[in-house]
């Protein structure tokens, strides 16, 4: 699975999901992005309402390897937090009621 432009193995994705956020906006965004992608793949959920957010989240993660050490108070961190919030809402059924399968820890 790609996060940004970096390919991660299943083991690496699991490791990211187990990584505490600890003030890193890239980790928080990655948690929700991975969950959204799993929900879309396993539930065949309509992702049309978050299509732009998925694209933006991947653009924000770019070429960096997670964790990127992005401060939530930085401009980039605030953009990541915005996308993370939308994806969290999607993953918890707030945008479409089809998602309840996977929500990341924390």
C-alpha cells in the first residue's frame, strides 16, 4: 500500500498503526489514511465523499517515510490534522454508515 509516494509492506503498515502519535501529525494522518483504505478495500465502501481528502492526504505525506516528525502546530501539521479529522469521521461512520470495520488505535 502506498502512503504518499512511499510503498509500505503489510508489516510496515502494522508497525505504523502501532506507533504512538506523540505529537507527530504524519503518524496521526497515516493511522486514519490506512484505516480508510482498509475500510474501502474490505467493505467496498463508497469513498466518493472523501475522494479529495484521500488525494490531499497522500499529497501531504508526499515522499517522506512515516514517521516524518511533523509538528501539529506547523502549517503542514494543521493541514494533516484537517485531513485526519475528516478521515476519522469517515472511519467511524460519520460520513457514510458503511464504515465501522476498522478504526485505528488512539
